C-alpha cells in the first residue's frame, strides 16, 4: 500500500500532513498551472496485484527476463 500512497503524494492527488514532497530534486507541490499538468502527464499510477501478475508455473528468471528480451529485439 505504501507504493500507491507515495505515488499519490508525488502526483499531488493527496496532500501530505507535514513536510515537502521532493521528486528529482524538485518540490512537486510548487509548480502551478501548465508546469504541474506537464509533470503529471509524464507520471502514471500502476496498481498491480502480485498474485495475478506472477504466474506460479513460470520461474522468476523467465518472468523477469521477458522485458529484456522484448527491448533487445526492438532495438
């Protein structure tokens, strides 16, 4: 759950109780208007259920190497 809370803070969907939200050396709550919209347009929330995402019949080495094989063949 902490990953989704962190992502919501970075995207400005929720406000922190205290402190600053710093992402890539910038306070993400400071930009306004188009700057904030542009920043949010480059970020995505990806919710994932690990029990559905990982097939127990496939070894983890094969699952984790799949993106490398895809990107290697497209380059």
